[in-house]
C-alpha cells in the first residue's frame, strides 16, 4: 500500500508540534512500532525546528513537509525556502551551530541521523534547504 501527504505550515515555533504530531498520525496506518513513531516524531521535530530557527532566522516563511508511506517505509522531505546552508557537510557535524548565543546544541542533524535509517540534506544559499529522511516503521 502507498499513501502520500503534504502540509505547508508557517515557520513559527508553534507549528513544530503540529508537524510532529501530523506525521506521527500519518504513520499509524502501517502499524508501526511505538519506538519507530517516537523516532520519527523526534527527527521531524529537529528538522522543522532547524528550518524555523536557522532557515528563516526570525523572518517569515513556510515549511513544507511531504511524507510518503510505502508499506512500512516512511519517506519524508522537509523543505524551507530560507537562507540555505553554506557548507552542508560542516553543518551536519556534531555540535555545529550558527546560534551559539542562543545556546543551541548543534545536534539537530546528528539526532536526525541517529533516529532515522537514511538522511540526506541539499541546500543552496538564498534558495533554501531540503532534508530527506527514511525510516522503516516495523521490525524486519
């Protein structure tokens, strides 16, 4: 079975929990493990928060969240149209942050990589960032 959904939310902190909960609910039709749903919730939270905090840096914008469920495999794209990332490889390193003054831990991508089976990031300065993730939702 295949299913698809897409939501676009305003890039404000209040919408992070909406995105996280919506994707968790979307996963339920595949009869996922509780751990898998919690992993997805955590990864989506980090990706959307990164878009809001780093992609837009307080400016207005949207975050697009697309999800595709094929059997028990969830594929996600979280897209912002913000400032972009100059060096994706560096940004994906542990403890890298552009917001030290806000006491950010710099572990967003590390957390996404830990909780998901696959993670890739594409970004272009002035155009935005796309985070792609995949997760098998049931034990093999």
